[in-house]
């Protein structure tokens, strides 16, 4: 362990020098960019925006050096899309964040900054820092799916009304996306993206299937299946949507009943660990104090 300390100190000093060098290089580039904007007559960007852009560039450069597996990159890109990050820079920035957190955790635990240097603790912290961004991303994807699930019944009702009013399915999707822009912006963005794919010349079934893959939500995937089958067999779209809306309402009621049935079990732990001790202190505490005050002098007198 003593032999590792000079190596860790050298790595830490190298990292500091590299960060300082990148900082000076970026500051020089930002000064040149600012002068060009002044010559061109453009507005100066806020310092916070410049700093955010610099951090993104750092993370992109760091993420570009990470070894990439096609299968893993495909899963990560899909998870980023499900979380709402569709930009082309989302994947390298996420990989940069993952590596930056892992390196920071290793430096924090394996160098004598705060704790006593420990190589195994540093490796464990690096592993935790590498896994933690994936957990956060998964939680954000589930939160977005929950928002989509909450807005889907309203979208189905509006879609049924629009189709029964005489609009085609493409125009109905566009209209519903515009109406839901305020109440359910995530679902509105997804429907607008479907309409953009249709305008670009992609087939309706392919655009709808892409909607199901982007969201990863079972209710939307089942809705996409209903719409694709309706388009394929030529049945009534309004009738199919109405039947699917009834099925979706039944699922929502079942999920609500399931959540209500789980409430009693979930309340056991707060009751046992938080409420019952306070009740015992309030009810039994005075009697216990009186018991001690009476019995202890009696026991002392008997001796």
C-alpha cells in the first residue's frame, strides 16, 4: 500500500495539470469567440451559458474516449430517448458524465484528500460512480413513462372525438398533440414527432411502431398495435379507439385497486418504527416513571 501512494499522487497531480491546461485553452478560445461575436454584431452570451457549453465539451471529449460496444450503445441510446434526451450529443455526454463521476469518486477515496488513502475503497467508489448515472437515467425514464401514462387517457378521448368528427388519423394525431401541449407536454412532443415522421414520408405503421419503441410504455405499445391492425385490415378507427379506451380505463381502475390494496402493507413500517414508539412513550412513560419512583425507595428500605 505504501508503494501505491507515490503513484496515486502522481496521477492526481497529472489530472490537476491537465484540467488547468484545458481551462486555459478553453478560456483562450472563448475570448476569441467573444471578439468574433463583437465584430459580427452578435449578442454576448451569458457566462453561465458559456460555462455550460464548456462543461458539455469536456464531457463529450471524455465520453468519446470510452470504449464502445454496439449492443450496449444501442441500449443506452434507447434509454436516453425514453428519458427524453434525443439529441445526437446525448450519448457521448452521458458516457462522459459516467466516466467523470467514476474518476471523481476514485480520486476522492483513493487519495489523501479527506480520508486515509485506500485503493480498494477507491475502486469500489469508482464502480459505484460508474453505475450511479445509469440508475439515475433509469429513474428519469420511468418518471417520464409515468407522465405519458397519466396523459394517455386524455389523448385517447381527444383522439376518439377528433376521428368521429371527420378528421383522418394523421390530422387527429396532430390536433391532439397541439391540444395536449400545455397539460401533457411529453406526450404532445411524441405525437408531434409521429406527425413529423409522416410528413417526411415514413409509413404510418413504421411511425407508430417508432412511437412505441421511443416510449417503452405498454399502454402506448398496445395502442400502436390496435392502430396498425386497424390500418391493415381497414376496420373503423373510431370504434377501435373507443374499445381500446374502455380497456385502458379498466386497466387504470385495476391499477388503482392494486395500489389501494398495497397501502395497508406499506403503512406497517411507518406505524411500527415512527408512530408506535411515540404512543408508547406518551401512554406508558408516566406510569413507568411513577413505578420507578415508588418501587426503588421501597427496595432500598428493605435492604
